[in-house]
C-alpha cells in the first residue's frame, strides 16, 4: 500500500464517519437513509454519463453488492435505533476487517505477508478496543449488539464483492456510479410507498443535511473502490475502519458520549498497525 493509497483511504474514513454521524443525527432513521440513499442514486446517475460503462464481467458483482447494500442499510438503521452512535458504529465497522481478511484469502487469493498481517492484527485490536469501550459500564443490549455485528458481516461481504467487481469493471468511476444507482433505489422506494402523498413534507426538514450525507457517502466509497484497484482488500478494509476512531471522536464532541483513555490507547494501536501495513507496501 503506497502513501497515496493510504491517504485516500484515510480521507474516506473521515468522510464515512461523517455521513454515518449525519444518519444518526436525523431522528427518523428512514428519513435519513432515504435522503442519503436517494441522494446517492442521483449523484450516481449524474456521474454515469461521464464514466466508462462497467465491463460485463463486473455486473454480477455490482448487482450482488447492491443487494447486500440494501441489507446493510436495513441493519444499520436498526443498530442506530437500538444503540448509541459510539457503540453501534465501532462494533459494526470493527467486526469487518478480520472477516474481509478471510474472505479475501478465499476468493481473491490475497494472503497478507508478515508485516501486513501484523498491521491488520494490530489495527483490528485497536478497533476492537474502541468497540468494547462503547459497552463499558452498562448491561449489554444484545439486540443492538446483534444488529451491529450483522451489519459488520454485510460490510465485509460487500467489501470483498466490490473489490472483485471494481477490478473487473475497467472503470472505478463507472462502477461506483452504477453501484450508487442500483443500491440506492430500494430504501426510497419503500419510503415512497409508506408515506404516499406526503413524502416531500416528511423529507423537507432534513433535506439539506441528508443530501450532504449522500455526497459524503459517495465520496467515501468511491475513494475506497479506487484504493481496492491498487492494493489488497484486507489492508484497505483495516485502514478504512480507522473511521471508528473518527466516529468515536464525533460521538464525544457532537453526541456528548465519553471518549476515554482506553480509546486513546486503541487509536495508538491502530496507528502502529497502519505503519506496519505501509511498510508491507
């Protein structure tokens, strides 16, 4: 992994945590995710004419990813309803990189070397520390934890599917544009059916914030997809999930959730892990 790729993924981590915070901030989760998913579809449709059409070999991956993303949106909405942002976000994101490492080895034949494996392990230890810190001093809410873990499985699944798909597409921009179009239709379609005749009245108070979240979401995932064409999937996934450190900071600053010394230590482990992954590159 080159410094340029690492920088792109770290920028993606910041933008990803930011759009998730916006989604959490909007009290009605269906409103938030309708605006974010629908806005992503509009952005994708606007980008598509200016990008190369994805190669035929990429479309099975693209359509599979769109279906997985629908499950991801549903589970993420549920985890945000049930748990604090500082709890749900780290568990969902922190549980994904190790699963990606296994899936990438099985399906992409990418087995990390010693330095990369050490970096992934240290990064995952830091991510796990952040997630566990979100559970301290309270009785575990198993429904919230289960929803967050299930969200993590969908994240790992679409990460590997999209990593293979974008490499087969011949165009990172074309792949992200058509993925946004395909994945973003289901949630707004359900919202239109549920709010028949009152959709705009329901969405209007949060339209600006939600569409900002959509722009951040497309930017975040576009950067990750580009990085996946230039580096192995597992290190990219581990580095991308540094977003949970950003998410923990947002939780502390915006939602007044405690950050705490253990999260500082976890962030330190993550930084060391990133250094090892860069050395491997």
